[in-house]
C-alpha cells in the first residue's frame, strides 16, 4: 500500500596508498632504532598523522586518490636533507615542495596495496662547533698557556678531548 520506493545513494571514492619512510643521512639520526619523527597527510578533506622511526617505513596508509600533502613535523636537533616520492616502478610522484610536499597518489585499482606512493624523508643531525678562548685583564698572563679539557655526550656516549692548550 502506498509508495514503497526506497532511495539509496552510494558514493564511491577512488583510493590509493601512501607509505612514509624516514631515512637517515648519518648514524646519529638513525639512533638506536627508536628515533621517532611525526608526519601528517592531508588532501583538504582527509587528514592523518603517523609516527615513523628513523630507518623504518610506515604501513601503507589508505588515502583518497589524486594528490596529497605530506608534512614532516619539526624535530629538535635534526634538519631535513631531501624528500623523494616514488611508485613501485621508481616513477617520480613528487609534484612540488620540500616540506610540505605534494605527491601524486594514483588509484590503486582492484589491489589497494602494491601501487603505493613511497614518500621518503631524509634527515641529518644538526651539528655545531665550539671554540675555546681565554682572555685576561692582566698583562702578566699575556704569554701564559692554559690547558682545557672538554667533553660532550651524544646518544648516551661521552666523547672527551685530550688536553687542549691555548
């Protein structure tokens, strides 16, 4: 009896996958297997966050096909060296940018995994220099030498100097 029509609307979304890798330009950035870096992925309507340890890759992340923006979060003591985005045949999928980058994410077809866009961020540890100087207001010390010892600790390992004379 009456009108028994039911209207159903299906909206399909073409999907692709992104995997994010964190490469290390030096052993200090690689750390001891747990040096986490945080990334965000967005395309305007979609957003996700993922943490990846240096030397490792994330699991494939399902995203809408098209293009996506991948951003590496700020990391104390490290700086970004390079970014690449490639497909399974080593095709370049980097569209623009450095950080953030825009990458191409093609429709994966019937297999969601296997056509992912692999986005690799390479970082290096920030380095610095220090200089040891000695000054005195006394002219009696003008030609005297002084010995200094110094050390620093990196990833739990302490490095020390031989006495340094100036």
